[in-house]
C-alpha cells in the first residue's frame, strides 16, 4: 500500500509541474511543448484513475477478508 501512496504523490507532482509547463509554454508561444505537456498530463490522469481502481479493489478485498 505504501508504494501506491508514493506513486499517487509522484503523479500529483508530475501533474502540477505539467500544468505549470502548459501555462508557461502557451504564454511564450511554444505550442509543441504545450501539446506534449497536455498529452502527458492526459496519460498521467489515466494512470491515476487506474491506480484508484486498484486501491478500491484492494480495500474491498481486505474488507471481505475480515
């Protein structure tokens, strides 16, 4: 469970950095960087949703065991 929490923290940090990167690159006209940051952000959001599903399944299994 500790690895999943650490992974979630890394995903959150990556999203924060990528959102800042999107604003910076859009302001400076670097649209290739903006597009790349948006795609990577979408992929990280996908991974966060997948991680959330795994954690909820893990919690359900633990509750059924008790």
